[in-house]
C-alpha cells in the first residue's frame, strides 16, 4: 500500500511539475523577496520538524462508545455533528500531578480519578486549539467507526501500542492491515494558508480542526484502498471464470458461490457510500474556508473521486458478469426441469404401454 500510494502521488507530482517554472529559470525579486528580511527567529520557526501522519485500516468496525468510555481522559469533544469518528490526545510529557498529592490521597483512587478528570477537562478547554505537535510530545489519534485509524506525531516504534488501544474495541479484524504514510509541515511564515508537496502538506499551523480535516481524508483513502482490493479480487475471479468459459464453453460455479459474490459486491458498495461518507463534506470544511481548502486539496491529492469512479466501474463489471452467470444457471435449471418432465412423461407412457400389453395377453 505504501509503495503503491507513493508511486501514484509521485507520478502525479511529476506531471504537475511539467507545468511549473524550472528551478534554474530566473525570477524577479518581487517574487522571492529580499534575503535580508529573514531573521533568526523566522529561520528557527521554519526549522520545525515534520509531523508524521500514519493511516491504518485493520478492521471493518470500531465501537467508538466503549473506546471513549475507556479513554475518557484523552477524549477531545467534537465541535461538529459528525459522529463517525473521535479524536484522542495523548500527552507523553511527565505527569504534572504532584507526587505529594497522590501520596496524600492514598487508596482513595476515586478522588485521584476525579483530579485526573478535572485536569483533562481543563486541558481540553485551554489547549483544544493549541496542538503541541511540532517538536513536542503530544500525539493524536483519530479513530473512525468504519475501522480507519490515523496517528499524528506518533513514533514508528510506538505505533503498535496505539493500535492495541483500538483493537480491543474493534470487530471484523483483517488478516492483513492496510497502511499509508503522510507528513504535515508547519511554517508560520508561509505567505499562504497552505501549500502542497510530494507526500506532505505545509500549513502555517496545525490545530485540532486541521487534525480532524486531514484525518478524515486519510481515513477515507486507506479504507477505499481496502475496498478497492476486495473488488479487484472479485474482478480477478470473474476474469478467470471467463477465460475458463472461453476454453471449455462452460463453467462450474455453483449458485451458492455466485450469491456470495453478489452479497460481497453489494456490501462493499454500501460500505463505501454509507460508512465512509465519501460524498459528505466535512462539517469543519463547511464552516471555515481554510479547512475547506485543505479538504479539497487532499481529496484531489489522494484522488478519492477518481478512485471511487474506478471502483464503481469495476463493480458494474462484476454486476454484469453476475447477471450473465445467473442467466446461465437459470437456463441450466430450466433445462433440467424440462428433461425431468420429458423423463416423467416417457415413464408414464411406458407404464401405460405396459398395462395395455398386459391386458391384451
């Protein structure tokens, strides 16, 4: 998945660069500005490390309610009516709760939990839109009901630990997990709100709304890849059947197997449209043009519309083959019934002739 997605975006970026100004071509000073205007502070701001973003698809359903119940201290309340995902914030900094207070509370764990809960809610109120991500120790996890997980600022060696948090509340676990990687870069001195690049997006700053917006597109993209592979498998199966029919003039699939393929095709299409909400615009994007720009750019970058069109075309191919094979099976059944009727009529005639012969003797 990582190699496929990277190569796809690489080819696209190369096509776009054919229409861009070559690096060696001269540009006017008004376009780049005076180099002396850069200050040490701006250079330090521009030097912020990139924020890794990792998307995973390991199951077909997640119980968000139970996940929130067990991670209430990390839960960031939603700012929109969208209910198919949640955002969890993990602060890896040393716990600021004084050790003396914990000692005084002793075994009264419920008081300790209350203190943690109050502290978490205060942090949410004052830091919800201050994503201490770039160069910091805060990590964010966006979990979608349809099974996608998007991690922000999580080290590679810590990924499994975060995925296990969700795995306890997931169903329909996959034997092979899909994954993809992306980057967010912060540049406060950026002249525009956002700027795209190969496998990254550059923003003036990244906050919770940005995390929600980016996470929603990456979550849909990785899930769409899974369903695309499922449909590719069905297309390959029907391709083999057609090649076999070309050689032998018949096929051996039974009715039960065909109905299973019908159910699989229909459920995949329903999941893509209903669960993923592929054609539903993000609420945050509706409210703020800045996030609409991010949403539209990433949907275009990950080619969600084109990939769905390709998926829909393949499903129509599968549907056409299913209808064709159903007709063949129906004709087989009709032929069998016709032959059965002929045999019964022949048997009745034979019995009648036998009775006549017996009576004549």
